[in-house]
C-alpha cells in the first residue's frame, strides 16, 4: 500500500514539474506570428498553383506581409474583388510594429 502511495505521489510531482517546464517553455520559446499572413492566405484563392513564383499561397501571403511583393495582382487567379479586399486589409491593418503596408491591387 505504501508503494502505491509513493508511486502516486511521484506521478503527481512529475506531472507538476513537467507542466511547469511546459509553461516556462511556452512563455520564453514562443514564436511571434504575424496574424496578417494567415488572414491573407485565407483570402487568396488557395489553389497553391505556384503561378506567383512561390510554392503556395502562404508563400505569397508571407511575401506581401514582409514587403517583398507590393502588388496583390502577382496572384493571377485571384479575382479583382478579392485583390481589392486583400490590399485594403493590408493597407489598414497594422503589423506587430504598428505600421501598415502600402500594397497595390
Ligand atoms: S498564384 Fe495565387 S493561387 Fe497560385 S499559388 Fe500564388 S497565391 Fe496561390
């Protein structure tokens, strides 16, 4: 009976230590993600055709957010209304540094 209580206590202590370790790792090892990349990826056609020169739509979204590409029209399959929506979103939504982009349709 004592052995079982010791095993349960050890499991609780081990669980608490591992949980604490995960909590600390989450706080100090977190990768900052610019949520605009996800939003723009969702607005692109998601054909992942590579016609824009990137491996997929997420690549073009990242390039737009990074300022590497300044024209949404780089994505040829994207419809005009979507291009306008993406440009408006990027031109009005500030990034982590508090500034907006100047992207053309
Ligand atoms: S051209 Fe458009 S649809 Fe094709 S991968 Fe690039 S962003 Fe996606």
